[in-house]
C-alpha cells in the first residue's frame, strides 16, 4: 500500500507557528513549571482526539505521555522523547526577547529553539500525521515530553523510572544527543551525528573549612586559601586521553570518508584534540570549574569556602576511580568532596535496524550527508533507557553551522525554518521506516 502524500509546506508552516508558541511557554529550569508545557501540548492532542496521561511528582513538574497503539508484530514501542524544560538566560545579552518566539530572517528565535523544543515539535508532527492519516503501525508509537532534564531529571525521567517504569518499556528511543552540521573538521559537508553514547556527569562540590578571623591578621588556616590551592592542583592536573571504541569508530569513519586525511592514531587524535575543545572533551575526563563561594565581608577571613566542578567522564569510566584520583591530586585532607550528581550511560550499538533507517532517510533528504556514530559531551535522558536495555539514540536531523551550534545554552538561540522542514520530514520518514 502506497504511503499518502504529505504537504510538507503546510506542516512546516504549522511547525514554525507551534514552535514560536511553545517557546513562549515559560519552562525555564529552575523552577521548571513543566506542567505548563503539558497543558499546551495537551490542548493540541485534545483537538486531535488523542488521549494522553500526565505524571506529576506533586510539584507542577509534570511529564506528558501519549500513545498510538500498533499491532506489535515488529516489536516493542518506539518512544519519541523530548524534554520541555529549558536553561536560564541573561536577558541583557540577547538581541531578541529570549521568551518571545520571534520569527524573522528565516529563523525562530528564543530559549529552547535548539534545546530542545524544536525536536519536540518535529516529533509531535509525525505523531499527529500518523493519527490523522491512520497510518498502520507494527509497534506502538509513543510521544513523551518529560520534565527536569536540564537539572538532572529528578522530577522527570528518573521519577518515571522509579514510580512508573512500565511507561518506559520500549525497544527504541529517539532523543537529543546527536545533531547535524554543515561541516566536519573544517571540511564543508553535511554531517548527521547519531548519538550512540554520552559522557557521564559527575557533579562535585569541593569544600574547605578553616579558622575565621580579622583580615588584617593573616594566618595559615584560611578556608579560602585551602580551596584555592586545591583548585590550582585540580585545574593543572594533566589527565590522560581515554579513547573509547565508539570515539575511535567516529574518527575511523571520518578517515574512510576522506574528511580526516591521516589515519586516526593516538598521536593524531591527541593533536586534533589540542586545537578543538569538543574533540578534546570526547577523548578525556573533563573538569570545568563552575562556581566559587567564600566569605561574608571584605575584612573577614572566611571559615568556609566551596567550589563546584562539573566533571564529565568518558563512557564506561568508573566515577569512584576518578574521585580517588582527584583526592590524590588535591592531596589535602581538609578538602571535602561531596557527590552532588552522578550518572553514567551504556553504549547503543550502531548496528541496529533503527540506526540503518536513520542513516538511510537522512541521506534520502540530504543526498551528500555523511552519517556518523557519535558520543555526546552532554548527558541526556537516554541514559535511563540504555540501562533498561533499550536502544536509545541521539538523533536531531537538522544541519546547523558552527555559529548556530554555539547558541545552545547561549545567547540568541535560534533554528532556521528550513531546518524545521528538513528535521520534520526526516523524522517522519524514520518513524515510518521502523513502524511500518
């Protein structure tokens, strides 16, 4: 049976309008208020006659789940996953209203335009097309818009995993954690990176205690002094490169495609890393100093000082081993290390039916596209599905240039209307491929 014709011009116009509206739904986390997003999405689903459920821990941090039933003859469900919360912003650094959802110059602007309300809209549209056109499904198709991803998922996917695990039962997941680019290693070529794994977050607080006193009488038990010396050791710590099999595969394929002109030996990869922060991050356990706090007054020696560091470990690296190494580097028993958030992820094979379909359909729309398995430097909710045994992929089928990619969590975040069209079309064709 032939697939019905789809008016992609009309759906692109609808995607643009909905994304603009969705950006205006304030789900900045903290505090989140993702129930507002569920209300907004719920109105669309109500109009389409699609039932859904919301799961709220009791604090307005709700997640929405809708399901179109399939025959199950081809396997368990495919979940189209997105998160509805967005990160804060510095309004005075933007040239547009961060919450305005403005449409001009061929772009939709605002916080969440890239991360990741746009993908939520792309997934919603293919979900609605299946309902409107009564397209056959050989597995359940699930639309899931979750809360709290940007702050560690306590009230989102981790809550569902703990309290409603049946909702997460599936074979495949499409989520953020990948993405397309107009270039690879400086070579102009459309590239779709499909995320098969991601670095594990290890958020730590370093805390020092000392003896308070008058600033005019320095002494050798100043908490701030202890902390600064410890941080200097941490930030000058020369850590080794750790090239995981999935990262090696990424570079092997770049070499095979002629993008990387030298064989990706350890020496070559280390050389590439030194000139590229992202390439360095995927090959190393990284550390970013993110906050510092000490003192109450200019002339008072503080009794306590603390700093937070955002560590990201390569896939499979043991967090306790890393902390033990960190303690040896600090070499000061006065420094406490508090574990704030620890998570890790498994790797999803790139030799699955869904991966093959994502690669095929990406190339069908973007004829010259190079499709690569990749590792995300950021963590996503895919980690929960991977530890449950599902094949979860980061798949954002758009192609953005370096100037756009730098806007994720940054200023003047935006996505082109053309990318909304490309992404929606590829997403739909992938879903048809794995569910038909």
